[in-house]
């Protein structure tokens, strides 16, 4: 929640990343945390892979 570039969006993103390793932010994409850059990258790729699976599932249901 919170509009693009607002302090509310920044606070909500920080709160989400305090509780989870990654988050999807509307109109921004994925954000991830990790002890090292490689760990954050893995989280980001896992989120994107999961989104791709969900998208394909949704498209297949329309057939």
C-alpha cells in the first residue's frame, strides 16, 4: 500500500522485508534481502520463477 514514491510505500516495503526475504511491489517489481548479494539474487529469481508458474497456470485455466 502507498502510492509510487511515497513514504508510506517505503515504510510498507521495509516492514514486508523485515518479515520476509522478498516482496513484490506494485509498479516496482521484486525486492529481496540477504546476508550477501548472491542470497538476495536467489530470492529474487525464486519469486520471479513462482510468478511465471502462476501466470502459466492462470493462462492454462482459460483454455
